[in-house]
C-alpha cells in the first residue's frame, strides 16, 4: 500500500509564499498523473494543479501564474510552489497520484491559511 505524506502547510500573510511537498512511501514507476487539489470550508474539493508523466501541466484559472507544480521522479514526490498568496487560497491541500493502472492515491491533507 502506498502512502502520500504532505508537508509545508502553515499560516502565511497575504502576498507571501509557501512550498508544499508530497512524497510517496515507496517509489512508483508507473505514474500517469500527480497533482494537488484543495478544499475550502463549505466547498467541494477542486483541482489546483496537475502534471503528467509526459510533463503536461494544468492549472486552475485562479492560481495560474502564481503557483507552480514540479516533481522529483526519483523520490516519487510532487511539490507546489505558491506565490502571491491570497486569503481565498485558504484550504486544506491534498496531493494525488494516479498510476497507469488507474490506482488512485491521496495524501492526508495539509492546511494552508492565508491571513493577516
């Protein structure tokens, strides 16, 4: 069984930056997509950013130009660099990994709070 462990969430002021990390408990070779999702209080979980094994990236309109996703395939890790943070970015952020065999893994979530 694969576990995804996220880290990096915390309280940050508007305009600040954070880098979220997510690393799998073991190396996975058959990765199709890795990404980040978030869920704010009272809202549904939404896509933030994804990246495919072919390097194709996709961003939510609300974060495009401010957030950047990257991976380290040697560690089976995915990162989310978040700049120019806004209060509306406040949410629990979850990492996700999907393999070519359609196995779907989720992390436990890390809280990001953007507030003065």
